[in-house]
C-alpha cells in the first residue's frame, strides 16, 4: 500500500515502520530534459553551501567558456542560453552537485550514487570518483559535442518492455536503437526520425503510451557513434578518476563501478551506449537500497524507480529534491523531513540537521528566528501583524526540536 507524503509525488508504504525498514539510501541523478528557467535561483539566494558550489563552478567554467554559469541561472526568458547543450549540461551538473552537497550538509549520508545518462557525471562527483572541476569540464565538453548531434534524429519514450520495442524497431526497418531501459515497461528508443515517429504513431493508435521527446537528437543511439571516439580522446586530459569504494553504480553497465575506472573510455561509452537504468536499480536493490532521492531540478525518474522496485515486490521511499516552479528551499526541507522520518537523516548528533533554514528573503540565522513557546523557533517568516505572531501552526519540515 502506498500514500502520498508532503514531499509531493513521493510514495511510501503507509503501514511500514520508519527507520531500519528504509534500508540503504541512494542518490539518483537525473539526466537532461527536466531543466526550467529559474532553477537554482532560490537555493542560491538562501543556502550558503549551494551558493559556494555554484560560485566555484562559475569560476571553473569561465576559464574555458565565453559565458557565466551564475549569469545563465539568473537570465530572464529570451536571454537564457540553456537551450544550448554546451551551457545546459554543465549547468545541470553544477546544480546537482550543489544539491548533493546541501543534502550532505543537512545530515544525509547516502550509501550509493547513480546517474541517468548525463547525471552519471554528477553522481561520480558526489560519490568521490571525480572532483568538481573535472566533473564540470567533462560536462562542458560533452555539451559542446552534443551540439553536433542536433539533427541526428528523434528520441521517444514508450510504455512497453524493451523486447516489444525491439520488435517494433525491426518491423519499421531497424533504423533505431534501444536508448534506455528505464523500467520493465518503459523504454527509450532513438534513431531515424521517421522510424521513431512511426513507432509512436502505432502505439498511440493502440492506446499504449508513447511520446516523442523534445528536440531532434537521437540520444544513446548509433547516430552518436562518431562522437564517442571524439569524446573519449578529448576527455583523456579531463577525466582523472579516483577510487571511491563500492558507492557508484553505473548506468553504462548497470553494475557497481570502481571509481578509478571512470576514465575517458567510460565517459565515451556513457555518451553513446544505451542507459541501463533498470539494471542499475536492480543492483541498488540487491545492495539493500530502499530509499531513493532524485537529485535534479524536477522529478522525472520516480515512476521508473517505483516500477523497478514493484517488479521485485518492494515498496520504496522515493523523494524529489526540486520541483519546477515550486519554492526550492521548501522542497528540499520537505524531503529532508521525510528522510528524517524514515531514519535516513539523524534528528540529532554530530551532524545537526538545520530544519530551521529561513524561508524569508533575508535568510537570517536560526538563532535570529522568532521564538515559539517552550524555546522553539519556526522559520515561518515575519508576522503580518503583531497580534498574529506566532502563526497557529509550524509546518513539520520547519519545526525544530529545541533551540540551541
């Protein structure tokens, strides 16, 4: 049995006890496609650790580009260059690394890390296999190469198993490939635009879910084979991987990856090879993961995670970090509250969880927040009038245990 929690789309077992039943925790880094204008602005303004990471990322990227990460994140509609993969891909990776740093600062100690397509670069950085400059330079190079992939074809998400997708590809001439195993009943295909569109049209006619993704790039297909060698060669000077223990699960292989083997050849395969996300989730389940936090500007992998778990008879806890158009800091605090309830984030101890982070523009320190009865504080914002403070109820994700 599942229920929706205050974190939004989250599904948890309504009758499952919190704590040990949650198992291990994995951070899941989404790929390209869930970006939105304004992502990261709220967190950058309110969270010092996020601001510090993005400022460092800006310095790294400025050294090799003619644009500023901070300027792009702040750009208005019509001025933003996020439609350019050379800007978008390093921007997404920088934001994901900043989110991972924030979660760690708030007490989350993830056991494993996985990334879908581009997200594997951020996952490798969060796991410790890459440093921040190396991850950003890889993402920048990857994005610059993806400019050449524009016009190669189309990509579509199909609500069928990979075996059915392969049969459809063969029936329409074979000019497409499996681009990703997302879940037992969700498959990405990519290749010749006419072939992909014909497959989508047939499934739609059968009232089976099928949707062509935005853009004209045939992701993770034979169309990108020429870019694999180019990326591999250029990445030799950028990828300096290091051992990170048994923490990183790769969607290139679907298995655990020794961080020291995340070399240039691996990142070339990451660009071209199909994404084995379903296989990677199976590996995480075998490792004991039951809590999954999607790290990215908007949740897209939750249904796939839930379906992969359901195929094994497991009910997971799946949480987002950010959501398009929603208050970013509040979204993170909601998720941290759910993680605390599940036992994945300690309520006290050496790494004190700052559930009191202010939600006001001034972002005051917790000790500057209004005091509630019995010495408690709430980041509910300034009173609308003296007689209305404190507010009648403090949301649980901003409710502290005790003031310092």
